[in-house]
């Protein structure tokens, strides 16, 4: 992944010099350790600002929407990991952005690090983190540790089976080997093995710290509605406070709006300031989409999503 | 998938009902509503997805 950034920069410089794209959406360094921020680079001079490391956990497809595409039909380029590219495909399948206006710079991804798991190993604030290949050297005032990336991989990256972008214009590196998992959804199976009351308690416990900041929604590339159901006031679909019923309703409906569309990119969890694993909701839908419809979102520009089409073979045993 | 997610979240499947009823099938609609009401009433009250306005 180290050499990736050099290739990304070379590709971007080339694109700007040929005038092929108006801007490049990528990652830039953050202001604190273990953080990056999205950046829109508009000139060759700014290409140096781009970075790519194991803390690029947000989903850049979120910044490619109908409203911020150039109106004159010019192209924009996006630095895309496997999941970002799948969300770009979802945008295209849902007629949000045309394929010919997006130039996908595919990045073979070996997973992103979970900064919370790293922070857990430290008693005080982390002041520096440098990445060298698959290891990090993390420093705080009290201690210094060398941590292997595989030990602090994000949960969604551990169970990722599409590290390489399925659709791209150019790849910034050799494709990496895809994982083959015997059990792709052990977390969902674990919850399913509980009795109904324990399951309800699990989700109540999970969301009890939710402050309704909607960071999960805002970080999600799927949530591009001009007005979200939680922001509607006429009718008001769901209460706006921290009543546990309203919180559960918000999380349930937010997740269901992602049914058959979620790529499990983990941006929602990455963005959550309270560290809530909201993927516990969406993962169940992803499992069902795979089990019931053999569907994984964002893999194919020509296939319609399962909840978008009718087929006589659709499971219908729930309709009585 | 919605029913499955609700069940996954701990909601009793017997409280959920999906039916295909045409706008011309008024009697079927009445029958289904009656049947579900009776079934849910027999299950008793639930606190799940029920807002407590006394708080």
C-alpha cells in the first residue's frame, strides 16, 4: 500500500496535465494522529497533498453526488478502495451519477485500521502514529508500541471479500488476493443465536449512548436524499429526542433504507463519535440479501438491485 | 427483509403481518385486520417500539 500513493499521485498528475478531469477526490492528512480527511484536488500543484494509508476509513463515494458533479459534463476522478468503488457503482445503478463523468482510480486495499482498537492499548493520548508497510509505530507521552495492522484491522475489513474495486478506469497497484471466508457473518449468527429478549436487550444496549448526531447517516454514501426522514417535520416520522423508542426507530429505519445497497464499507462506524457499531443492523440485511437473493451491492453495473425488481422467484413465504 | 431485521432485533414475528390486498378487496382487508388484531391482543402488550409518554 506504500507504493500505492506514489502511483495515485502519478495518475493524478497525468490526468491534470492532459486536462481529463476537473478535480480528484482523495484523502489528505488529518490534523491529529490516525486521521485523514477527504480532499478535492483541483490542480496539479496540489496533488502532493494526497495521502493513502490505513486510516482512510471514510467512503469517498459520499462526495460524488448528483449535485456536486460538474454541470458541463466534465469528469471528476475518485480514489476508490474496493468498497468506495462498489458504492460508486451503486450510485450509477441508482441513476445518481453517470458512469462517463466519474474516473475511478482503483486502489487494491488490504484493510483499514481501527483507531479505537489502537487507542485502547494506550492509557493516555496518542501523539504520533507512523505506518511502515503493515506495522504502525504508535507513540504517546507514556509509551511507544509497534502494532501489526492485522491485529487492529476494522471488523468490516476483516470480513471483506471485495478488496479490489470491481469497476475501475485505472488501478493504482496490483490487485490483492481476495479473502474466502467459510463464515462471512459470524457476528450476525451470534446475535441470531440469542433468544428474542436478549436480542432486544443487545440492540438497546448498543444504541443507548446514541446522541442522534446523524454522523452515521452523513458519512454513508447511500444517504443522499435531499431531506432525510428524520429531518421531515410534516409529517414527523420519528421523534427527535433521545427517547429510546425514537433512537431504535431511527437506527432500524436508517438501516432498512440501506437494504440491498450497503457495501459494509464501515464509514458509519468510523464516523460515530460514540463508538456504536451500527453495522449490527445493516449486516443482518446484507446477510439476507446474500442468502435470499444471492446479491452483493455494487458489483455489477448491469444488474438491478433485488428490491428494485420483481421476479417470480422472489421469496414470498412471509406474505399471508 | 424488513420482517427479518425486526425479528433479528427481538420483535416477536407473530406481531408482524404482511399481506397482499387489492384496493378492491375490502372484505379481505377487514378479515385480515380482525385476524391480526385478535392475534396481537392475545399476545398482550409490548414495550418494544412503544413510546412511554408518562416519562
